[in-house]
DNA sequence: GATTTACTTGAAAACGTTTTCAATTTGCTG
DNA sequence: CAGCAAATTGAAAACGTTTTCAAGTAAATC
C-alpha cells in the first residue's frame, strides 16, 4: 500500500554510502566530499526521496512548526496578524498550526496543550484575557511563547503591541478639543485588559487632562460585534454622547450604520473613531477615522521575535511597542 | 535543560508496568484491567506526563494534522472557509497547518510538498486555478486531498462547492428580467476556471435565454481587489452598463463606492449583485444583494469529507454541491 | 479439577531520522 | 616517504511512541 515511501536508508544503499552521509547532504552539512554529494543528490532525485519531517522531528527535537492561537480568523484584525505571522514563519522555514480559541479560556488551555504535545518549537498567542490559569500553563513550559496584539498585565511574557493607552488618549483628546463634551467609550468586554486596563485608561486620562469628569454612563461594554453596534444608537443618544471612541472596526461600522439608519449624520451630528485599522475602515461610508496600527507588522515582528527566542538568540527588548498613528478619514470632523 | 520531559518509559517504571500497557491506557484501549488503568492514570497525573505526538506520529504513521492551503486568510471568503475547516477538524481531533499561497502556483506546489513531508494525514486545498503541474502533484501522493470552494475542471479530485453556473445564471436572469439590457460581468482573473469557465458560462447562458447577444466589452477581468473596484465606474459607464454581476464582495464594495463617489445611485441608476456572501455584504451601504453560499459549511463539509477519506470510509459523493441562495438586499431594485 | 477460552500483560521490533564517536582517507610538511 | 593533521565517512545509539506476538493469568466449561 505504501511501498512508495522511500527512506533515507534506501538512498544510502542505492548510493552505496551510509545513512549518516545522506543525512549530511540533505541537511547541507559542509563536511562531505563534492563527488559524494553529487552521487547522493542524484540518487535522491532518481528515487524521488523526501525526508520525513516527523522522524526528523523526533531525532532532532525540532519540528519547524509553531503554534498560533487566535480568537477567530474570521475577524479581519486577527486575520491580518495571522498573515504577518505566516509570512515571516515561511521566511524562516517554519509552518504554523493555526487554532481558533473563540477567546474561550478553557479552549485556549486545551489547544495550548495539544500544541505542546505536538512539540511545536514556539507559540504566538493572540487573546484578550490571560487568566491566571493560562499564565501558569505558559510558565510551565519551556517552549517560547510570544503575545501578538495582546497585552499581559504582568509583562512577563514577550509581546508585540502598540501603546494602546497613548493612542486612545490622543484620539479622545482630539475629540474633546473639537468640542465634544460627551465622548462615549464603546468597547469589547472590560475584563479583557486591553479594554479594561489599557484603552479605558487612555480614555480616562484624556478626560482628566481636559478637566472633564468621568461618567461611567458613557462607557458601553459590548461583545465587539457588528450587530451589537447597529443597535447602540438609541443608548448613545440617551446619554447625549456626541462622539464615540470605539475599540473594534466591525463594532464601529455597526454604530455608524445604526446612526445613518436613524438619520443621524456622521460626522456632523456624531463623530466616531475606531481602533483596529482593518481594511473595513475604507470600505464603509463614511470612511472611518481610526487609530492606525501596523497589523501585519505586529504579527510579523512577533514571529520574528519568536524565531530569536527559539534559537536562544539574545533579544534586545522582549516587550516591543510598534508605532501607531492617527488617520483622519470621514467619520470625524 | 529538558529533564522535564517525562516519557512513557518513566510512567511505566513508576507504575511498574510495561510501556505497552501505558500506551494502551493512554490510547483508551479496552484491554486493560481497571485496577491497572487506574494505577497508570494516577502516575500519569502525578508525573504530569504528556504523550509526544511526534513520536506517536512516527510509530503510528498518523499525525492527526491536516494541511490547509489557502490563497489568503486575509480575504474574508477564505477566512470563513478556514474557520469551518478548523472547527470540524477540532471536532475530529485534528489540527490544521495553515499556509497562504497567494494563488501562486509555484508556492502552492512548494507548500504542498512541505506539507507532505510533514506527513499530514490529509489536505484541503483552496485555490482558483489548478495547473497541470499541481494536478500532477496531487496525483503523485496517496494523501487524500479535497478542494473547498475551488473548482477543478477535471472533477477528478473530491471537492465541495456550490453550483456557480446556475447561481450566476439565475442572478443575471433576474437582472435582465428587471429590465437591464446591458449587464456587466465583473470578475477576477479569467484563467481561474471558477470565473472563466463556470461563472462566465452562467452569465452567457442567461444572456442567451433572454436572446441578448454576448458582448465581451461588458466583461471586466480584474484582480479581485477593493481598490480596483473603486476605479471601475468610468469604464462601466462607458459601455452603458446598468448593472453588474460581480464575483467578489470586496470588489463589489469597491464598485459600489466608486459609483456613489461619482453620484451614481445604487440601485436606482446601477444595480450590483455580488457572489461571496461574506459579512461585508451587510456592512456596506447600500447593503449588497448577493448569491448566498454557506461559506462556513463549505469548509466544514470539505473537512468532514476529508476525515472520511483519511479513514478509508466509503463516500457517497465525492464532488458535493451545497445549496446556494439569492439574497436581495439593497443594491438591486 | 482438568481443560479450554478469554483477558491482561510484557518484550522487543519497528517507525525514519539525527548525531556522536571512532575509523579511515587524504593531503601536507619536512 | 614517514608522520601528522585535517577531511570524510560509517556504525550504532538515540529520539518516544505503537504494535505484534507470545506468554501468563483468570474465568468458564464439563
């Protein structure tokens, strides 16, 4: 049934050398006489030999595979990061095992463990809340893990992010400077520290610098979905908000469409700023003003960082902050 | 450095049984006395033993990993399929190695081979053009491969799709019935058979049934991007088209926005129908009328089909067509 | 209670590589 | 051309499981 599997031993026999020598030429080891190398290469070609990566992994304890845990690839934000990760992974000869966690802590722990049992050489984790249990699992393994676009309060794990506090603070400040006295903060679950600790902090700081008292009626905790966004207009009006800082693009698109459907003009009657800078910002009308973040790069840099960790190379800074920007489009004045 | 790796041998010793017995309990083999099972389980717990999937893969020749080749996860269409694939993969205890091919034939062949060298148990392939070279590679391996949302002219490989011909024909017929004499067909690369052979065929058939002569000036071959869509309005007007059947949602969104920006009202002055039914159809204004296809399910069914193939189970139909629908939203009258 | 039959177990051989260590060649030096 | 260092090679032991086969043990039959 599978007699077509050619092994290193077959090649060795056919080329009348030892397995060791074949292994050397396959791995590009320099210590082999050119003539021998050619002979082996010819046989490899002739037999159509392909090294078995599993056996290789067992013998060398390296699988050239990394695990990627992501809440949901279907979300453009994470899809962009994943793409960045895969591209540099490919560049460094790694493959990625991609798993969706739905931000479910149990699932995260479960897939983390299957990933580890599969002996991945490293893991890049994207997730919004790192529970104690999860952090413990992280600590238990010696497999390097880096967080991408995901904050960890403790800062103990390597990570790649932007400065969420500063970005939100700056955008909210702009909103206030433009005359908005009541700026809503519409976010995903607050128990996710990226929202509850970082972005909210930026929001509060902006308020404070402007001498505006914090009013928790202006904070809307949602599930980050488009649908929810479309339903938010009445509540937003009820608290007299004239602008909103939103933490997710789909959510923001929902809000904008909800406003339009209620004949509230964006940006004239209501301004909205979003956070993730996915291509959705440009597709929606009016185009959404946004914090810009180098999504692809966050993934790419995270993966690059991981390669260093996997090779025990020194890393200058294990918590890297990439630059963000502010892009004015049409949903703000 | 890695003395923390507990092997099956360690638990065997600690539980005073043989490796074989430990292997049996780990694999849920029924032939082990309950008392022994418990003893082993306790030791496993105590030692925090985790089976090494690589060794397992080598010994059993099964990796419980499948390869997924996708043009670009960043495209919502493929992201949705990928999500469906991952979910049922998880359900059947598989993991997926996800690779982006950018629809580049060389890359596709390359990743196919690395996937095979990694001994994946199966592959689900998404790609728009199956070159002869690629088809040959497919044939060379005994690893099962199924196509998801991707047509193969030869129909030799298992696949899961919708009936693209019929869907397009039906939508174009509707457009014509509503009085559009000049319906444009805006698509991605025509050398991709899903466009050049299937969808275009549906378009032509609809024309024919309505007694309208085919005019290739109405066919716009593009690169499927949003950006390109935004630029298409002048060309569309130049050929007096009053409606367009578009093969990609981002492309369609671009066209619609391009129209709006030129003060052409959709759907009053120009109707557009799109094909992929991603969530973008609902986010854009006006919402896009679309062929609906069960994206998630295409992925899910493809993966389910693959599990059967991997287990040598009989499959009733290897080329499955899932039902499509027509969803009228706001971009058509 | 002697056989048979059905369960449980263990020993050891795969699985296909990498890697260590020693042996063998080869190439230089003087 | 002896003597030694450097370059090439090969033998065999890992790597951590699964799996086959035979042996041992408990249960069932008459």
